[in-house]
């Protein structure tokens, strides 16, 4: 990950430099160069909007200045998100201010991308400022519709492979990956005063918020995590046929996404569903094995 100094001096490079630390490959080497350029442009947008929503912008206020936000409001995430949305709209009808959005503009034009998936990601981060708990699983799925599913839709759009059926399968995969990430990051999210475990499920498994604030999970928390992991696995299984519906290098990319989710669930299971000490992570070998299984099985 790029250091703070580099991010302060060059917000564009600092944001794009975070790609190497992501759970899943953003624009791997085996893809055609034109795809990699456009996927990195999309990544830059998605990473920056998440950094705004999480309060993870580098000190110094460079991003706020680029978006035209005054120093007095540079720490107000909702103000920054509003300014970012206004700059996004300039991608489609003018000249954006932020260099990451200027980088995105040629991609939008080449691939005939629409504003909707980008606006969904902004809306998800705006929701994070206003909603810190989710009552039901359906409420969480509605959040994932904004926070995760647009990413898969953008990948399909950039690669020119979007169809209604592929979008449906992609949505299942992306929602599953978001749920898995939430399971891995229970402790980190609680530190931000956010809980993505549905309250109704917590009640069903007799889990209190205080049970999530300890160093190791008790039996009730583990049972709850196992239940949510099973749901994520079912969504991944539903989405896996997406891999078999495409060909060539895109097939390998999508297999990597699906396999990454399945390997993460295996890692959570191997940790006996105790996610509180830190995110259980799959090894590279485990990931490669899952890629092989996914490519062979194709759903």
C-alpha cells in the first residue's frame, strides 16, 4: 500500500497504489491491456469513494481541495460524498475536477457506461454515514445491491459481456463476496461502530453487541458466523455458472472472484468461525486450488 506521503503528494497514484492490497485481483496481467486500463479507472473511482466513506483519505486535504470542498468541511464525509457525486456527473457532461474521475472519463465513453452503478457505490457510502445496523437479512441484501453489485456490473460492461442472466449471476457473486468481507471484518467494523450482522439473526443466536467486542468468539457468535457463511456459500453457488458462460481470459478473472470467496469461507471455517481475533485469510495455494475447482466445475 502506498504511504501517506505519496498519497498526500499525488492522490491519484496513492489511491491506485492500493490495488495491490485488495483481496481480489483488480486488473491482473493476463487481461488485455485495454481492459486493464479501464478496470483500473473503475477501481480508482471505487477505492476513492470507499476511502471517503470510511474516513481513510490521507491527511492534508488534497482530495477535498480537488473536489472544491473548503478546509472547514474537509472532514465532513457527507459533504465530500456530495462533492464527489457532483464531480462524477461531470464525467458524463463536462470536465471533472478530480484526476481519478478525469481518468475514468475515457473509459465511460469507450465502454458506454451509465451513471447508475457509480451512483450506487456513492449511495452505499452515504448510507454508511447514516445507517450503522441492519435489522434483517433483506435489509443487508438491499445494502449490498448498492455497495457490491455495481462492481460486477461494471466488470461485465467494461468487457462487453453483460446480459440479464450474467448480471443476475454476477449480483449473487458480488453480494456473497460482500457478506464474506463483513464476516472477516466484524471486529474492524465494530471499531467503526458498524455491524453488518443482521440484528434479527443476532437475536436468533442470542448474540449481543458486547459479544462482538471481545478477543475471541464464544459459541453463539461462532454459530451466527457459520450461519451467515452458509448463506454466502449458497449465493456463490448460485453465481458460479457465470464463469461457464464466458470464455478466454475473462473466464479466468471471474473464476478468481468466485474462488476468492469460496477460499475465504473455507478459511473462516478452518478458524472454527472465530473471526474476532482478525480476518481469517486463505493462502495463495488454497486460492489457486479453488480456482482450479471452479474452472473444472463451472457451477
